[in-house]
C-alpha cells in the first residue's frame, strides 16, 4: 500500500492564471502602442505633405513676384500716365454728359465772353470740379460770367483764378473767397471796373458742377465753401 501523504501536492492553476493575465495585459498594451505609433506616423506624414504643398505655393508666389517685379521695372511711366488719363476720361464720360455740361455753360455765358478750355475733374467722392479758361471783351463781362455761375443751380463754389489784361496782369488783392461772400464788394466795384478795363481779359476760374442741379442744402448755402 502506497502512502500518498508522503508525496507533495502542488496547485499550479493560480500561477497559470496570473501568467495568462499578465501575458494578455502585455499584449494589449503592446497592441495599443503599435496603433498609437501608426497613428502618429500617419499624422506626421500628413503634416509633411501639407508643409511640402505650402512650400510649393510659396515658391510659386516668389516666382510670380519676381516676374511681376521685372515687368514693373520695364513699364514706362509716360505710357502709364497716358493710360490713366484715357481711363479717367472714359470714367468721366460715363459720369455725366458733355452735351448737358455745354448746354448749362451756354446758359450762363455772357455775349461778350467765350471759353477756350473746360477741364472737368471727378474726385473720389464723386464731386465734379471744373476749371474754366477763356477770354472776355472786358472785365465787366468776366464779372457777369462769375455772377451768372453763382446764380445757376448747376454750379456752385465759384472761385476766381487769374485775370490777365492785354497790357497787365490783374489779380485781386483780397483772398479768394466764394462769390456769395464777396458779392457786395463785387457789386460796388462792377461799374468802376467796366469803365476802367476796356481791353480784352484772359481769365481762369474754378467751380463745382452739378449735372442734376444743386441739392437744397447747397442752394441755401449759396455755394459757400464747406
């Protein structure tokens, strides 16, 4: 009869369970690390692709800038000036009618005065400034033209420029004030000026032109400067 009590009894199930659990945990952690490494690698690849694309765009922009810089250096300023003047005149022709402007000027022109040049200028705010140059039979006709422009609903802010007689140059000693402000002085001196200056007068003056007539606020202000 064998005495079984002399043989040691060992239960290894617990060790096997612990080993299996540890191995499973290590496997899961390793798999997770591999997935994370793969994801980081893909992100780095995408970022590198974006950087390469941006570098390509920057290189293309630098090349275009170099080409445009060369073209700008080769441009002739005189040609640019002619093109800008042509563009300004095209814009000017679309802003208002030359026929309408000449019709309004014809209404205010005295019989003893005539215009030699009309230079309109459209400002960025849409205001139309006129530079008028011409000749008058005498100084009185020039004053009549100024007063007619001041009374017209199509013109405002009339400022006299130069007034040149055949034998001398006439300039007002007073500062260039709107005609409304110097109306009393002009009225008092008109008769004397007509009698004094019998020669032809070359003049220039500036004013603002309103194709559709002045606004009520402008009419009330009488063309005084803002």
